[in-house]
C-alpha cells in the first residue's frame, strides 16, 4: 500500500496538497509505485476504448431503421419451466462482483505478507473469473442456437447481435486475460516469488506484492466496465 | 509539504525574487534539494548481441530503432508521393500507374506519413531517446514493456508493408478509410489490402499504448532531484502532452478499426447502410457511415497535434539554444501546449463540414477551431520574441527552425480559412486543403525533425554533421517545399479537386497544367535532396570531426551525461541534481553564456539570475 510518509515532508491533503505535489520535483503522485501509476493511466485509456464502443452502440441503436429486440425477452433464462428475465446475467454479475471482493482481500493479505491467504484468494478470484467466462460462453451458445448472429437475428435489428457479440466479446477477452494473469500470480504467490523478490521470467524486475495490487486494479476495472455493459445492454 | 519543509528547502520561499550577487545571500542552505524519493532504478544490462541491439531494453537504442523504422516507412511514403506527382504532372508518362494504383498511392502515402512516420518518429524516436535523458532518469520506468512497444510497432509496419504484396494490393480508399466504399467492390484493395491496414493500425495502437505508458510515467514519476514539471525542457512538455492525446485519441481509432474489420469479415453493418449495387441490394443495412467519420476524426484531429506538439516543443528548445536566449514566456508556452492539447478534442467535426451536419453543429466546431488559433499564435509570437535581440547563430539548426516558423505560420493562416464553414465548403476537397495540411503538419514538423537531427546527432553518434552540406540540404528542401505547396493554394482556388487521377481536358486545367508540371519537378528535386542528408551522415560517420562534449553549449541534462554518446544508465554513478530551468543563457554576470541545469545557486551567486 502506498505509504503517505516520504522522507522530507508529509503529504498534505486536499486541492492545495495536490497542487503542491504537482509543483514539486521527482514524482507527481507521491509514494505511488511506477507500475501502479502505469496501470491507472492504462485504465484511463481503456476507459476511452470502452466508451467509444458504448457510444457507438448507442448511436447504432438510435439510428437503426428496424426495431431493437426486447432485452428482457432475449436474455430470459428458463428456470423450472418459467422464463425469468435477466436470471443468467444477474448470476454472472454477482459472480464477477464477488470476485472483485476476493481480489481486494487478496491485496490486503498480500501486503500483510500472508502468503497462503493471498494465494487462495487470488485463486478464488481466478475461479470466479473463469465461471464468469464460462457462463458467458453458455449465453453466447444459447443465443447462437436461437439464431442470433453478428450479421442477423430473428428478433429485430441486425445491429443487436453485432454490438452484443463485439462488446461482450471484447469485455470477455479482458476477463480472460485477467484470469490468465491471476493464475500466473497465484503460482508466483504460492511459490514465494514476492516474498523473496525473485526476478520476473521476462521482465527481469524484482517481484513485489504491489504487483498483486496492480493486477487488482485491472480486475476491479474489468468489473466496473461490466456494470456499464450490463446497464446499457440488459436494462436499456 | 509543510511550511517547515518550505523553510528548509530555501528556494521555495524566495522563488520569485531576483538574487543579486553580493555574496551576502550565499548560505549552504541555498543549494538544498529534497532527498531522493525514488530508489535507484534496477537496470537489466544486456548480456548478448541480441539483447544489446535487437531486443534491447535501453530506451536510447529503442529510440534509434523506432527512428530507423519510421524513416524506412517515410522513404516508402516519399517514393509513393513521387509516383503520384509523376502521374499528376505528366499524365500517362508512366504507363504502369493506373487509376487504381494512384488511389492506392494516395492512401498509403497519407497513412504512412501521418501515423507510421511522423507519430512514430516524434514519440517513439525522439521520445524514447530524449525523455529519460532530459528528465534525468536512468531509463524508462518499464524497459521491458518499452521494448515490446517497439517490436509491436515493427510488426505493425511489417503487416502494412505486406499489403503491397497481397492479391489486390493495398487499400485505395483514401487515408480516411471512409465506409461504405472502403470495403466494397470497386475500391482497390477492398479485400486483403484493407484488412491488413486495419490489423496494422490495431497493432500500432497496442504497441503505442505500451510505449505511451512509459513516456507518461517516466515524466510524471521518475524525474531527477530538483526537476520540477516547470523546469522541464519544452521538448519534454510537447512529447508528454502529445502522448496524453495519443492515449486518449487512439482508442477511437482502435474501436473504429475493430468495427470495420468485423464489417469486412463477418458482414456486420456497423457502418454500412442499405446499399444498391448494380440494381441488387447488398446484405448490408441499417448502419451509420457518419459514425465512422466521428470515430475516425475523434482520433484524427488530436493526431494532428500528436505530430505538432512535439515539434513545437523541440523547436522551442532549438531556438533557445541557438539564439543564446531564454525561451520567451516559458510558462505561457507550457500552458499553450496543454491548452492546445485539451482543445484538440473539441474540434474534430471541422473535418466533416460537408458531411451534411446540422449548421449549429458546424458553428460550434468552427468556434472551437478558431479558438485554437489563440494559443498557437501565442507560441509563434514567443518564438519570434525569443529570437528578438538574441545572439542568433545562423547555423543549420537555426535555419531549420526559421523554416519551421515560416511554413507553420503559412499553414496556420490557411487553417483560419478552412476553419470557417462558409469558406471551407467551396474549398473542401480541393488542392487548397492539400496545401494547408502539408504546410502545417507535413513540412513544418519535418523542418523540426531535420533541425533536431542536426542538433542531436553529436549526442547520438558523437560526431558533428557537416554544416556546408547541411545548408545545401536546408535551402533545397525549404525552397523546394515552397515551390511544391505554395502553387497548390492557387490550384485550390481555381477549384482543382484533390484525389483525382487525371484532369483530362477539364476547363479548370488551362492554367493548371504548367503549374502541375512545375510542382512535380520540384517534388522530384526535394525528394532527391534528402540524399544530401544521407550522404552527410555517411561522410560524417567516416571522416567527420569528433564532437566535443556539449558542442552547442546547451543547458539541458542530455548533454551532461557521463559519456558521449550516453551509455546504458545515462548518468554514471550519480544522477544529476537540478537547480534551475534549462534556459539560462546569457545571464548577466556569468562567466560563460550558459548555466547548466545542474549549476547550484551558490556557484552562480555572483550573477543576476532569476531563480526558477
């Protein structure tokens, strides 16, 4: 965790403090690990990517001449013979948000140098992400069976399938990449790489528990984006 | 920071006062700089030839790699422009240039020059080389990712170049790639060509993102002791702001590339309306071509400033060094760069005045476009005022800088014409537009690149480029470039449309034919004149005189490395400590006409120095 005490001065809070940090030498974000700052900037850039996707979706939905399919019918799941709107998606969202919680705990235990708890919680997060991707695969195959294709669908405007597959696919790719890294980090935590500062396989940089937090930032971002996709696709 | 700290640091409390050198103000405290916040950077040194020259993690080598790759694409773009001018000036002379080829040349020339040449050269090339040196860092903050960034760019270039050799050739849709025609039959390269172009652009964005993160965080988090943001050379400010723009604008390019790839490959209709082709309705329908234009220009306009802002920054430094005078209005310059960067996100639709937009929409974008002229003009005034009563050295570097100011003002003034909707509509898609953007974002940044090459070559290679050859290079390029683009304004006024393969017997062309021949001849000469630089570099490397350390007597940190050229880690044992901005030239009372950024206040207590 970032330590607000840096030799020479204490961090001042509020706008004046921010202005002073900005005007000072060496670092603008005091005590923030370089990699963490990079991740924040990357997430800002990625926010623009998803914003462009979602704005394009809004524009596409608003300007298509054919009627847009009704999401509560298209995304309904049969539970005991009764179609329940948004059931699957509610489960998916629940799993993903829960995995955000386990990730946050993993970061906490990481900084407390509690190797085992940190590792198990990362594992739990990875499994949550895997479940999410699995459920998404199920949803995709269900829709494909019903005849939804990127270029056409039986429910209405063709753009529905186009945007749905593209945006959820792009998000799913983000989740999958995150899951891969979670498994790698899980291994590294259990193997004690972060405790002994072992150098990375490729980057040759010394390992540190801050990497868990950096991956956590990415994971929370992916969850947050999902909330927006959820709202725009399933609730609109 | 507490008040206690301010008292301790000393410089904070007296920052606005001018200290005069009677000696009474000298105390050991005045040299105080806060202790290091960052631990010493853990560098991975290369162990083999491949690690040292191919997959290198040293930002300087990566910068040179970026530079050379970008120059290679630039040469391809130059050859394409020759072929275009051959067709325009002397139609039919080269029989192999068909109309399809011509469109492919136009498209590839545009995309290569804007994205793969200028952007990669300024940010990848100069950014990588200069940022760590100028802010006093040992390397970029994440060297491994930085290395990946270059290789991703390399793959993007390879994919782009591969499109010359696929069936159907490269795309000929114009560099803006407007759908629906881009991916429909009838446009050259509508199959493989456009696909490779879109893939290459996506790879470029991914690669750039990895580099851009490094540039930003190195500047924000890895500066040396004493290097505040307002003591950074303007080069760093220009590259930094351009990187921010790129990080926020390239997403729109990535998204539009992905969407168009899907339109092409899967038959989705994001950008494709219902289309009748030869009486037959195509599969597409319901999409919005205008959406692509918005996405493209939301990237495309900041892209102009991604190219221009590093040029602004670099030229400010070059002018200051070679006029031996501090840059006029440093803070104003910084805020102008930041302001231009911010405004550039609110002007994109001025590229779409003829797309049938609501007039109020055009009114808004015309206003924001013209507002951008204010900070830009401030910068031009400040360059002039820096030169004003400076101790100007008319060497090659200064000539390029002066050439930049002239061409940039020229291109800027025509921009005022085109920014107004009512003036733009008749001029739209004529050679006036071609002349405008080549002047403002082609020739002007190129002048800066050339100046920067002559300026920093001694640092990179340790040898001085030949001045005489440099002056020949400048004058042929400058006069030649004017001969190319100045007459194009007139062609635009008489209504010659751009992107036309041939004008045939058009009534427009009675006065245009001779002019086109003249322009083409000038283009051949200017292109060939670049060989002077190649010859100069080869000759210098063989027989040129060895550069002394800091040959221009500059102040910024890149000239104060432990060795020339700098080695991995840049500064030897100890990182430099910075006490002032990089523009202390001709300070009254100083022995030399320059005070390096590392000169401590106690060393210069006898001078009248405005402490920064």
